């Protein structure tokens, strides 16, 4: 969340399509991770911590 606020401060939210795309990718990522967690909690945690 913090990196998104920094991007907005730098002008990353100037175009509506950028905001639209970022929001929908975040929603997709959330549901993908939740689905993976129901299948295999270990796999979901590995995917989550790979992005850190």
C-alpha cells in the first residue's frame, strides 16, 4: 500500500487507465492468493513472500 501512495505522489495516477489497471490487478491478485490458500496454504505463503 505504501508504494502505491508514493507512486501517486510522483504522478502515477494522472491517467484513469493506470488507476483502473492497478486496482483490478490488485483485486485479481487478492482472489488468486485466497484461492491458492484454500488449495494449499504453503503455496500461497511462498507466492506472497516471493514478492517481498
